[in-house]
C-alpha cells in the first residue's frame, strides 16, 4: 500500500497521527512517500512552519518506528530500488525534489497549484525535450 504526501502537508496533525499509528498496527506493507520540495500553497515550508526543529524530517519519522530512506526524488533508479526494500516496519521514502524541475520558470514555489498558459506550456515542452 502506498501513500504520498508533501512536506507542507506534514504540518497537519492527522498526518502525524497516521505516522504514529502505522507501526503500532504492524503495517509493514505500508510505504509512505514524502515529496520534500520545501513548498506549499502559501510559500516555503520553512517560513510557515518549519519541520526541522532539531531533527530532520527523516529522523522524526524514524523515531516513530519507521524504516526511512532519504533520496533524490528525481532519480528514478534510486526510487525503484527503495520501493523494493523489504522491512518488518512501515517504510518511508523522503524524496527530496525541486518543484517544476526541468522547466526553468517553474522551479519555484510560486508555481504550486498553478497551470501554465499556452505560451508557457509550449516553452515547458521545449525545455523538457
């Protein structure tokens, strides 16, 4: 079973309640992927409610009884390898990403929840090859 969340969404209590509950229930077939791009609708995660209060996000999740890996969220081979890990614990992949990666004008939190216009769409296709 896969669940996906973003680091901005990690500021919500129900996410942490689920993180605490999964090991207690022995959900070793659960894989949580955190898209850690540092952005959310209102701005940067660190400016709104920083998740790094002395421990990294990975360390916090690990402290609740998860098997945690941090990797480059743009590295398909690393993601595929991480998804094959067998563990007796729930697994969390903290995928460090860049929002809009590969499109010069979209590599910014300002592009969160926005759609490109026709010209921007064409430019994005050109930049992505």
